[in-house]
């Protein structure tokens, strides 16, 4: 715990949420993994306890607290095997767009239910032929009187299957590249909106990830977030927090993988002694522990800077890249230490290993992070 930002009140909150996770989430993980879904009842229970969007002002039902509470929720979900629960994306990625750019009526309509769990939010960026290159999205929104008519498709959408409102990136000026993107809210009941199948993924099984389809989908013009054609600017403003959110996931999963590896290495015996006492394994664990410690130090400094309102896009890009690769290295080595048991679903490290593969991909791949970093260094690499 970073003592520079956490107080006794934070510890009380952490203890309460850790207890909630132990009672309501961890025992149900095997079932939710098999069902490929987290029940909506969990969202309602979390909302009742104040665990959804705690940063929102009290006028919308929030606790009006700082980002550090979101960090606590993110960390304890992972420690309690709730990595696939889509709450951090709802609370700290999608909903902030509504709060920052929605008109007053939109905020009054949606935000209180984002806090209670009656509404689950998602964000629609990725398309079948467009991932990291957001400027190339094809989903089109055309103004028609007091409505927008949307046509297109989104894929790999977290919370997409059960989401009640989607923050959609659309092209409102197709000839203007990234300067022609807008953000528009789409209600699940909007005519012309439909969901495809729940996508089958390598890991991250309990998380509902879906395809979304829009065929002459009509939404009120008041659902526009901010100004028309300013969507790319808004996304750039919010990506710092989104990538910090993913960096937290990377770090805590690395810590958990190391914990599993150490525990196994100290109890599993071969040739008459614990396998952790063989020099190769001991040195391998020393390397892993060093990387994890470096990651925590870097991450904590970024959390402090973000809470203090600093612009840290470059450092967050570095963290998202390095931590995303680091957690995959740690998980790989942890499985190797477990030997054949690491390949068994009944062992926790098996799930961690397959889950973390996504972390160097979503919210910007490692390659895109390197592109951002190098350009901020004054270089001009081609994409």
C-alpha cells in the first residue's frame, strides 16, 4: 500500500471491499467462468454497498471520493479472483465520458443508475477492421432532424452483452479522419441496435465480451457527448486513466502470479528438497520478485501523479507497455515452476496465465505504446 496517498479511511474501505469480494465473488468464480458471465445481481449488490463509481458527486448518488478508491477496488477484485468482473471499465473508463461530456439531462438520467448498478456501461471503440487505429473507424452517424442515425459494427466490447448504454465512437465527418469522430450514447433499447454472440476468448472467461450491430439505429441528438467531431480529443483526454487502469491490472496480476509461484516452490519437493531451493529456481524467483517490485514502485508513482492531476501520458504509455509485457513474463515463469500442474485448470496459476495475455493487447497494444513513446521522444517511426 502506498502510504503517500492512503489513509485510515482508505484502509477501512479496503477491508470492507475485501470482505465483500471474499463473500460474494471468490466462491462463485468457477461457476461464472463456466457460464461465461457475471450475474447482474452482483452489480446491484456492489451498487448498494457504494462500490460502483465511488468518485461521482453526491448529487448523482456517488461518494465523491478520489481515484484511489477505484484503485483499491481494481486491486482487490484481482486478488479475489474477480479479474473478469467488468466493474473498473464501467466505473473508471466508460461512465467518466458521460459525466464529463454529457448534457445535464443525460447525466441526470444515467449517472444515478450507474451508481446503483441498475445500469451497466460499455465503450464501443474497436471494429472488425479497426483496433488501435481509431481514426479508421467506419461506424457512421448521420444527423437527421433531432436524431442521429447510426450504421456499423463494433467488436471485442467489454460489458457488451449485458451493457445498458454504450459510449460509441462514430464518424460524423468521414472525410476528416480523426477530426471527424464524435461520441454518442446508444441505449440498449434504441431501434436498430442488436447484439451478436458472446465471444469465446482464450481467457477472461467470466467477462461478457460481445459484437454490437447498428442498422439504421436511431438515437436522440441530445445523446451526443460534448461537441460534434471532438470525439478523438475527448478520447485522448480519457486514455491516461484507462491505460492506468490496465497498468494496475498488470501489476496486481504479476504480484498474484509471483505469490502462487513462491508458495508452490516452497512446498513442492523433488529429489528430496523443495524445488525453490534449487539454484536455478531460486534465481528465477529472485528475477521475478525484482521485476514485480520495480513495477509496483513505478505504478505507485503514477497513481500519485494522476490523483494530483498531472499530465503523465508518456509515463502511462511506458507503464502500460512495460507492465503488460512484464506480467506475461511473470505468469509464464510461474506456470513453468508449477510444471505439469501449472497446465491444470484446478490450479489458480493456470487461469492467471491465460487471463493476463489480454493485458498487452487491449487499451492499446505494446507496439502502439512504443509508437506513442517514441514520438514523444521526438522520433518519427511509421506505424
